[in-house]
């Protein structure tokens, strides 16, 4: 009932009564629309099904086995029948004398790789975007893109041959100028440089494709407006290209920082030797030695969980800072 200005009650209008008694149409029709969408686009849902099954079986289901980090895992007893030990394996790792060295080596190597490899693909993409010769542009793209398809084992073999103190290309060049040959892989201080710059050479061209795709979507009208305003090439890059690809740059940066502790195992392990162990021993190689070679699966899992927790904290932190500063993030 609704009161009028003189106090006379009025009956509710039919429209108001209908709105009050009838549930929203979208609530009743949502399951039906979902079923119609599945029937209409069943080919697309079928196409998505194999990746979902793959991730469910090989990514999410194995997460349950991470419980062995809190157990004294015994192969005979199995995962679930092994006794609980709580945080004992984490305490063993934190109290290990090599804990600080391993964590610092992993962080410094990954940070060095991020600083060196992150801006180079952006610069390469911006430079290729300014090239007018299609032949030259495609040639540079092919030359920089091809190393990505070389396996890590081949890349490490090439690095070992080039840096060999006896038959290496670098020792031949230094010997030509009368300088003594140096075994770079035997010196801990050179390990990070070899690892990072071989990684840059291998991945720069592939990473630049992402930014080239973003640059292809820039509105040509922005370039015309900049040209009318008298902007040169550098000013176009600074005021048109960079702001246009900034959301892509932010997303790639967040993902890179989020995996800053997940340094690749293969290359570090293959470049590692007893002489450079003081800087080449990282969490990935330490986990392999503890878990596979020493068969201490519980401790290795605890180390892996610790590493994943750090990456998660970094990912959440960088995403929050990015959303506050730039207004864009992963979510």
C-alpha cells in the first residue's frame, strides 16, 4: 500500500506487483542459455576439453602429493600412509649452512636475467617496427627468432666450445692479441654472465614477437597526428609506441617477476661444475640432487614449496603495485 499526499491509501499498480512477485528472467533462463550455448558451440567446447583434462590430470591432481613435504615419506608405506612430521623438513632446509648461498644465488641469477633480458626484446621490437625494408625486417626476425628452437643442450655445448681455453673461439681471439687463455666456465664470477647472455641470445627474438603483435594493433591515426605535430621517429616511439604497448609490457613484467625464483634447471645444471659451484648452485639444482640423487623426496618437496611460495608472494606484490601505479595488472 502507498500513502498519497492526503493520507488516502492507494493499491499497488499492476507493474509494481508484477516486479515484486516475478523473479528476474536472467535467473530462470541462465541454465537454459548455458545448455543452448553448449549445443550450439559444442565444437568449441570439445576443442577446449583436452587442455582442461591435461591441466587437471598433470598440473592440479599432482598438487595433492605435495603433502609429502610434511611427512617422513617412505616408498613402501606410500604417500598417505607415511607418518606426519610437520615442518621438520622446512627447518632442516632453513638451518642448512648452504641455505643462504642457494637462495641468494637463485635470486641474483634470476634478477640479472630479468634486468638483461626484459628490455632487449622491447628495443628489438621497436626497432623492427621502424624498418621499412620488408626483406631486411624479415631477415632480422628470422635470425633472432631461430635460436629459440635450439635445444638447451645444444646451446650449452656451443657455449662450452666457444669458451674452451684450448680450442675455443674466444681463446683464439685473445691469443691473437697476446692475452693468456682463460677457462671462463671454471671461474664462478663468469657463470652468471654466460648463463644470462646465452639466454638473451636464445630468447630475445621470440620474446619480441609479443611486442610486434602489440605494435601491429596501434591506430595509424596516432602516427598521422604525431606527424602533423612535427614529431620525429624517437618522439613517435616515446609518445605513441610505448604507451600503446605498455599494458603488454606490464603483463610480461608481472609474469617475469612472479617467476623470478624459478630459474631454469637444465642450463644451470649443464653449465655447473665443481669449480663454479659457489655461484652455480641454485634451488633447482639443489632440489634435483636432494630429491633424485639422494632420494630425500620429502626435503626436496619442501624446498620446492618454499620456492613456489616466494614466487606467489612476488607475483601478488608486483601485481598489486602495478595496479596502483599503472592501473593495469593480471586481474
